[in-house]
């Protein structure tokens, strides 16, 4: 071929090839677009996946939750105890300490004078017992350690160390007089002084907490009666359960309200 003969001869072939490639690409794009539209329509017609929700706890009712002063018929009594302790806050005044120990102990059925006192020599009178008890508490470091508490603040894992320490000091000072365990009494005594920091611990609340542990597949180490160290374990798991309750309710709960829930659940067997 000479000159432009080769171009003129190949030009129709090249044109046909280019047209063919263009048609193939156009077809491919159309197919891709149609597939995308079909997929979008298919997805839009599908039902949204059903979310499986755990059934709400039947014991998280307003009746069981109560208020920061308790629930039910004893709210006025609790208010009176809170007010009495607020007016007599000292841990170093023997008269105040003795009076608070007597009233709180007998009101909440956890009187320390009935616990293990036979092995100690003292005059057989209520006044003598509470005088000795008050002296032991006042001479301990409870007042000093309590001064380090974040009074009025919400109990957290961070502040629980100081809370448990004060509880331990109080238990030790009581045991000097009674010779027995005082973990439950100490928690109740301190709760009325610092209601935002000290959960009330007793056998009923421990049992209710163990039920929650079973429901949630959690580990709640048994808090065996006999040592104040158990309060650390109790507080740790108590805070975990408080978080579970608050997440379901969508609001914060006071310690007293969590106590209300636990005690009401135990009493009603829910």
C-alpha cells in the first residue's frame, strides 16, 4: 500500500470496532444501573429486622421504687430518722452517738446490744451498754475518716473506697464492745448520716441482689456475715445493679430508691 491507501482501507474496520466497543460499554452501564435500581427496590420492600428486647423487670414499678425517704407506711419514720441524725451529726459526742445507735438500731431491727455481748463484762443495763459503745466509736478514727467523704455526692466506684474504709472503722469500734459482726448495723447507721454514699446492707437486700445476678448471668460473691470486708463486695455489685436499673428506667436512682426496690422485691417475692 502506498500513501493513504492503507488508511482508507482500514478506516471502515476501525470504525466498526469502535462502534462495537461503544455499544458493549453502553449495554454494560445500563445493566449495572438496572441491577442497582432492582437491588434498591428489593431492599426498600424488605421489612426492618425485628429487635429482640428483654422483658421489663416487673418489680421496677413506681410503688416499689418509692422516694428518697423510703416507701410505704414508714416514710414519716424515715424522715424523722434523717432529720434526727442531721441535727446530731457528731461521731465524737458520746450522747449523740449513743442516742443515734439506740434509735437507728431498734427502728431497723438491727440492735447491736443483742449481739454477742455475753462474753464482755459490763453492767446489765441499756444505758451502760450504749455508753461503752459510744465511747468506743468516739475514740476511733471514724470521725477523722468520715471527714474525708465526698458528702452529698453520688456514690461511684471511685468514692466507694473511702465509703468502705469508714464502714470498716465503725465495724471495728463496735466489735470491741459486742465481740460480734456489725456490718449490717454499721451500714444502716452510716446511711442515715450520708444517704447518698452508704447503701443499706442486710440479708434481704443480699438475697434480692443474688436474684439479679442469676437473671443477668453475673457473679455475686456471697457476702458471708461475720466480717466488715464483705461490704466492699456488696457495694461493688450494688453499683453494677444500680446501673442496670437506671438503664432500663432511663433515669438516676438514689441509694434509698435502690434499697426500696431490693427490699420490696424480697418481701413480695417478685
